[in-house]
C-alpha cells in the first residue's frame, strides 16, 4: 500500500550542506532551502527569504529555523544491501565469501519462506537503515516472491525510497535454497507485476541474479531480456573475490572474463548496478564504462571478508559511475556514515601502498608533483568526495532524482543536530561550520540525526 500523501511545505533557514557536480561538499551558511510537495523549490541566501516566500506563496508557518550548529544535508544512499541478512550481521567474519555464504547466508535467507518471520525481519531492516539516515537503498531480498513483496511493503509503509529485488538462483546453491530456471523466470515476472501494480512513488523493482556462480547462462540471458523489454534496473555482484572469479570461469567456459559473462547475457547497461568490482582488468573497466554501468564500493564488506581492496581512485579516474554500499551483512553495519569512513580508510591504504611502492622503485622525490615516470602521485579519496559518493553519486547509480538540493529534485534530507544531549561529537566555540560538518562525518552517528525526510515527508523524528 503506498505511503500516505502527507507532504508538508518547509523552508529550512540556516546551514545547508550538499554536493554538486563541481563541488563535492558545498557548505552554505545563512541559506534557505524551500521544499514544496516533496520537491526542492529553491536553495538561496537568507537575504532573499521574503522574496522567495512571496514567489511561491509560502506562509511563514512553514519556516524551520535551524540552530547555529544544526544543518540539513541530503539523505544517504546505500547502493548495495541485503535485507534478509540483518540477523547474521557480524557473524562468521573468520570465513571467506563463498564459505560464509554456505555456512551463514543461505540458511538465514531460507528462513524467509516464513511469512511472519519475514514481515518482522524486513521491517527491522528498513527501520534500522532509516534511523541511520539511509533514505534510499537498493535491497537484495531472497528467492521468495511473496516475502520479498513484504520488503516492498515495509519500505512503502515506513517511508523509505527503495529498489527491491527478488533474488534469482538456479545453479550453485543448497537444495533447500535453489530454484529451477523456469521457476526463477516465472516468479521474477510475477514479482515485477505485483510491485508495478502498487503504483508506489517509493519502491522500484530491480531484477536480481545473485551472481554468476549461482545462475545459469540461460537464466541470466532471460533476465536480461525481461529487463530490456520492461525497462527494469538490474543488480548483481561482480568480481568480489579471486576464488569467485575462478569459479565463474569454470562454470561459464568460453568467456575471457567475469564481466564478459554478464555482457554475453545482456545484463550490462545504464540501469545495471554492480556490487564490489574489486578485481577488474583494464579491459573489463572499458566494457563497464562503454555500457554506462553503475559500480558500488562496499569497503566494509571487502575488508571484513578479506575479499580484496578496491582502488576507487582508479575507477573514478576512468570516469565510471560510482556509489557506496554497506553490503550488510558481508559488511557488519547498516550505517552509510560508516561506509563513508571505510571508503576513505581503504583509499588511504591504497595511497600508502602506492607511496611505498614508489619508494621501493626509487621514484620518491621530495617536493615533486610527479613520480619519475611522469605520472602524478596517488590521490586518496577525500572525505568530501566520499560524501558525494554517498549522496548525489549514489542517487545517479540507482537512477533516482534525489541526492542533492538542486531545484526540481525530490527532497530526501536529514536534519543534523551535532549538539544533542548524548552527542558523540566534541565541539568547541571556535569550530567553524566546516569543522562541524567534518566532525559529524567522521564521528557522528544516528543520535545526531534529528529528523529524516523522504519525498518531503518527515519519516523519522528523534523526539518520537
């Protein structure tokens, strides 16, 4: 059932923080942000408040005056998360990916054949992610159509923007958690019909072959055809571990790479969302770039399961569409703030490795802007860039018109209060707005998220 249409017009007055294509972290003091019928009307200076109110026939009762340390920022975007894995979060981190799937994941997901359990579990996931500031998420569910529909309903009822996928698996999987090819195709069609009939403004169905080791080529090819015919996005995993890649090459002979398997099946395109993408060759990157696919950096999961180190700077420099994901429960947290931090940490490690390698090769030159081969030194991901990846860029990867406060975009936002009673931030009188934002991004958590808005609706309030 679609969420109730209870949009409230608002004009936020104070510090507004967001990203643009040219500026990864724009902090505007003494600003006004107008929202009407769930969309951004204007972002302007406070000196134009009365003019803007008259232009848009807004009453002063819609004003939301922020305190000097509060600010409004876009909602966070989780481009890769497994709703049914909440119950196994932080379990089995001593195992690698494929062992972890067999030991923990498949048994946990099989429980979602139970309607009552699935209803409770999916609602827990959506509540948890919303409370942490995730206003848009791309969810993997399970192979069960009926209980995957419960995840769609949970997002709709609780007010979260979501892509939701019924998982497809007809190859390597335990007997208790596997479909036939025919069942998988038929249930995917039924799932799409059901979700599209909701006419929800929040939930989008996404075709979800789990990954190439668990899907036959005929199944993946048929799913690619359905996606093209019905203009539906696709999400899956790609090149998460070396062992996984070796398995794919054995299961799908005749292809030069993991990426080529998906390309042959017709799964790659502008609406494709690919999780992990750690171990890519230059040729694979060229293919993904030419297909305009979206790639998702899941730093916490990559580290936790020791899958590998994704060099996000390499992909950014190649101009690929990129976002961030928690990959809960390969990742041990649902927090996109944690994903921002993990992504910066991993990139810093790449920078250290690159620097050490240059020293070993005798390329270290003090006060030089270039290495001896003429290439610039490695540039680690900045916190500002990670912020944009988790908001504006993530929205682009998922094909949604939100992620910043440009007029005309859907208003998904967070009201951040760094000075709540139990705040994890330590602030001082001399802190600038830039200092406060940085401290929140590095050390803040859900206690600082005072309110959450999706499509202009207040869906979470800390005072509740």
